[in-house]
C-alpha cells in the first residue's frame, strides 16, 4: 500500500466514528417520533415566525463577524470576516473533520496577511467565549429543567473548567515571550516539539494579542454575547408555534445543550447529533418527541440554508469554486502535516509566512 492509499485509509478511519455516532443519533430520534404527529408539527410552523427567524439569523451572523473582526484586531474588514465565516460554515456543513475552522484560518490568514496560525488562535478565543456562554446558560437553566439539586453543582463545575481554560489563554497571551522561549528550549531537547510546535508558536501566541488589550477584548465579548442573545431569541420564536407553553428560558437551555452537544464528533453539519441534542433537551422540558424532532429539523435546515447562501455568495465574491475551496484546504492541511518530514534544522511553516 503506497503513501497516498495509507493516507486515504487513515482519513476514512478517522471519519468513521463520527459517521457512526450520527447514524445512531438519527436512528434514535426517528425511532421516538410518530410520523403523523411529525407532519402536524411541521404544519404548525408559521411563515411569520420563519421569516423573523431568518432575519434574526442574518443579523446574528453580522454580530459574529463583528466579534471575530475585533478579535483579529481589525486587521481585515467586517464584510470579509462575514463572508469567510459563512464559507467556513459551508465547509463544516458539507465535509467532515470540521474543515471549516481550518478554512477560515487559511482564507483570513491569506486575506489579512496575518498567517494561518495567527488567525487560528483567534478562532480558539472565539470558540472559548462560545463555550463560556453555553456553560453560563446551562448553569442558569439546568436546575430549572431538571428540578434536581445536583444539577446546580454540575453546571458550576462546567463553568469553572471553562473559566480555567480562558484564564490559561490569558496567561499565555500575557507572558507570550516567556512561553515562546520555554517552548524553544523544550524543542532543543525534544524532536517532536521542535518540528511541530516551535515553527508555529510565535504566530499562535501573536493571535492571542487581543487578550492583552482589555478594551478590544471586552468589545469582542460584547458582540459574542449579542450574537448569543439573538440566537436564543431565534430558538424561542421558532419554538412558540410548536410549544405555545414554552418559557423564554427554554430556548436558553436548548441552545446551551445544542452548543455543547454538537462538539461530539459526527458527520458533516453535525447531522443526527444536532437533532438528538435538541430532541433530548426538549423532551426533558415535556415537549412531545415528534414536535421536538420537527423543531430540530426546521432549525437545522434554517441554519444550513442561510449560511449556505452566504457561503456560496462569499465563494463567488472571492472567485472560488466549492471544489477549489475544498482542494485548497486539503492542500494546506497536507502542507502542515508535511512539516514533520523536514529535518529539524530546516523546519519552517509553509502556510504561516
């Protein structure tokens, strides 16, 4: 078996667990649903609610772009950040391994001149803030959803762990020179660190620079919070036709469960896992499983279509095709992996110039 065949086989083996999880999740949620009830639930979704949800989704994408633009220290433009975010979502929806995150780093790194690994670290900050928001919402709503005393401490534990992770990022940013010097020192004794970490550590730490600037960091946090508030409102607006008795905190709970649930490896677009997370959260709240599944499918389709439209628009705007987009990401990923083949004295970062 040649090298390309081995790489292809390894790729399929890496993709298989996520696909199996998605298949199992889909089987479970559809097993719970009653088809006649599912049809009635779909029929109850009103065009007005759907229209409001679409408009709010577009607004939320702009607030997300503003947050990322701020974390990038405004080295690009808001429209470019907006379209690249949607191109990343499009890739995540169509291909496995969450290639969209790497795509965002590559495209913005090239567009802004900051480099892939610099931008990648800004995405890490953005995702860390998302996890904090999800943990915070879960902290506030899990005791209400379960009505159990142990739920509160469990949610606090999640929040503490996330805050510790964010604190670690802050310390890395604050003491970046000392961290870089330490990594280089370790690299002189460890071949693996020298080949994989040392060539990238400078760009990765530079991408955390916004955390050393309280004003910009707080601005980015503000826009992240606004995007989450809008998404909670979207989930509530779409939930009302299916569950008129729903309280506003229900949408906070299901949004937080979804955000944490789709972190589980799965097929592209979190297929199956997305639906299972929402159905599980809603059934805990007393919503009929069929109605919950109709709601989950509608929300998934809404996100897929809106981000897909802007993702394709971004491709046309940047003069890229979908096949070229995927090939570029694959090529950059391969280039990153091949750093390991360079001798220690010649190692350099092929995508972070």
